C-alpha cells in the first residue's frame, strides 16, 4: 500500500482521488464511452463497502481465474478483437502487412494477458482472505 493509511476515521473507505488508481482513471477520461463506463465501474468497486466474501469474488473475477475467464482475460480478448480486421472493419483500410502486424500483436496481447502466472498473485490474495 503506497501512501495509504491503514485506518481511516470512522472506518471510512478512502477516496481514490490523488492515488495511482485515481490518476489512472483521470488519464482515461473521455477516450470513449465504453472506457468511461469501465472507469465508473472501477471507481464503484474501489469505493463500495465490501464484505470478505464479495472481496474474494471480485479478486477472482478481476484477475484471479487461472483459465483467463476474468476481467483481465476479457481485456486481452477485446484487444485481440480490436486489432483484427475480420472483427474491426476500421483496419481494412490498412495495407495487408499492417493488418497482419496489428492482428499478431493483438493475439500476442491476448496470450500475455491470459498467462496464468499473471493471476497467481490475485489468487493468493483471495486465498489470504479465507477465515
């Protein structure tokens, strides 16, 4: 936990503003309505008062499923989709070499974000919450 107090007055949930997360969310503002919806969801999750069970479920859903069926995996699948001219007609105006390069890099991104090693720490954090 960088720069965060462990305890807050009246057990309040600290605001994400002026944190790395808040700064990242601010940097992502107004790119696309879909990104804004994601920002809103992340902010909601960060500010919601959660119980242990819900926290565990969220950790798994965000980045803790070894098979990649989590939010991190979905982002990889989306990157692959957006970089493929078969599923994103905007790329069809590019040369075939550019299309192939974009599609390959998108595929590699999906592979990287589906690496089970990326999920190990989130899964361990989830397990650490067991009573």
